[in-house]
C-alpha cells in the first residue's frame, strides 16, 4: 500500500546503480539457439567485451542516481521516459493508444517540412523506412520484456542485457535527451515569439538584448514556478493534449495553404544528397519515444494487444508526419524554415492558431522534461542538504543552464538533428536491437532475424555517425 501511494504521488526513486547488484533469474533463453556451431564469432566477441566491462563497473562503480520517474498517465512525447516499476495494470487498449500517440507525436512535426526540403522528395522514403525500423525495434523491446518478468523499465532492459554498464548507458542517454529537448523548447519559444512580436533590441541594466534572447529569458521566467513543483500530475494531464495539438497544427496549416492564399505552388527537388544526413536525423527525432514503451506495456490490462497498439500509433503518427512534410514543402519549397510556423503569414487566423498552439505546449511540457533530471541531481546531494531550499536551487540552476544553452545555440533544427542522430537513433534503434540479441540469445544463431537485426544495427551506426557529424558542423558553422 505504501509503495502504491508513493507511485501515485510521483515520489518513487529507483537507483540508477544499485548498491546491491540485482540478480536476474539465470535461466536459459532460446536453448535451441545455443549450438556452438551456430555461434557468430563477431557478435560473441562484442557481447563478451561488454560483459567484461560490466563486471569491472560492478566492482568499481559506486554511483547512485535515481532513475526517471513515471507520471501517472501523462506520457509526454519528447521526454521519452518511463521507469517507475509500480505501474497500474488496468489501462485499456484505447487509452494506451492515446498515451502512445502522445509519446510519439511532438514538436518534431514542426521540422519535418524542413527535413523534406533538406533531403528532397526521395528522403520521404527514408521517413517511412525509419518509421518501419522504429516500429520493429519497439516490438523487440516488448519481446525483451516477455523474456523476463523482472524487467519493468527501459534501464532494466539495459541491465538485463549488459549489467550495470547497460543500465548506466541507457539512463545517461535518457537524461541527456531530456535536457536537450527541454533546451529545444526554449529555442522554439524564442523563435516564434520574436517572429510574432519583432522589436529589435531592448536595453536592460545597460545590456542590449536581442528580441529572440529576450523572449527566451522571458519564457524561462514564466516556466520557473512550474519546475519548483514536486508533484506534476496536473501538468502531466495537460501534456496529454499533445495529440490534439499536433492535429490542430496540421489542420491549421492546411487551412492556411488552401483558403488563406498561400497555396501549394512549390515543386521542390527530387533529391539533395548533401541534406540527407540532416533529413534522416530529423526523421529519427520524430520517433524517440521508445523508453516509454515498457511503461505503456506494463500499464496495459491486456498486454497481448500491445503489438496492435504500437502498429496503430506508428501508422497514425507517420501519416501525420508525412502529411505535414508534404504540405509544408509544397507551400514553401526550399524556403521553408526550421519550424514551419516561422513561414506562416501572421495576419491570418489559421496561422495564429497554429503558432499559439505551438507556443502553449512547450511551456506546459518543460517541467515534465526537467523534473526527472532535477530529481536525479537532488539525490546526489548529501542528506543534510536535501531540503526544500536545495530543491528550488537545483531546479533553478537547471533552468538557467538550459536558458544559457538556448541563447548560445539558437538553432532549433540543428539541435533537434543532433538529438535525433546521436540520442534518438541510439535509444530507439541501436540499443533495442543490441539488447534483444543479448537477452534472447538470437545472436548465437545466424538466421534471417539475426541478419536483419545486424543490418539495422550497422545502418543505425552509420546514421548516428554521419548525422551527428553533420549536426555538429552546422552548429559550429552558425555560432
């Protein structure tokens, strides 16, 4: 009863690295695949190396950082978290579909026209390819959880596969993604507000501050009280509006094109090879919700329907992303901005609806991004400093740091491209494949499934390397 109450109040802390090692049930998985004749030396060498590294970390690492928390029913798109083990198992299929749609759909919908413009019409096929691979890797996460009933969260999958090393890697990736997405929210707010209310510069305390930087700071001050809250269950329900917000944005922009004089007059280019890495990274960012899938799975009343839930969510969100990409590209062609809302005519009601919908959501979602990180940081404090004042201080410092980054790196598309290339590809494609190979023992049998997964892993590594390099070069070039 106490545990259930603590979970409802979102105060449950799960250590990143346990003081006492967690002993997973040592049972043989896929015993039919254990023939030494069918063993692939390359994969065995890779996994053995990771196991050795895990043992060394187990002996030497004493880090204690709490995992990310699960908000009751407010699964947010960009936060991509879900690690509370006491998930209520009475959620219907329909409700899980809504949570899944909200997890996958997000601010990425604003950048898909820019992604299509970067890579050309051919890159639209890459959107569908990434969606297919992301759906398959989601199924692999489900299979990993089916193999072991002790797995309750995404970091658990990493630990089950590769020990404390796996848990640490998964958790660090999740925290980093949360931080950068929260920073992206501030950049998005600054860009759109400065577009709505241009005024040049304002002088404060003798300092000349540009309009975009001013609005980033202003929005940070507005958000500040929300990051001080301990219980964000109300905000989590607000964030559930993300599904409807995405639909409103698509419909509003479509209305602008069809009835407010913009039209679909641009033809675009067939392919732009130099822009393919950027397009792929932005497409990957659209499917960065995999760490919440264990929470969705555990919350379901009928878990056998989870595959159908995933299929429904991926079909609907991919249809939305593709529609937005095509509409935006036909409207503005190669001139489309990193956020399509920056192209919209400000004197049209439909444009204002799209822009204001875009502005409201990040403000309500920022706290959901930041709170898991602040909880982790607060757990690192000595016991005598764990009080209300230190909690406010940690939350405030985190918000200040994201504000500084948002002002220093004011390039929404490039930042989201970096998140997509380095974090989303790793967390949503690469890690599920590696963990499944290890947990299931499939890597011991060189069959069709193993070949397919290895091909996906190699493609994901190539995407991560090229996309990360391109994003970093773009960011540095525009600093």
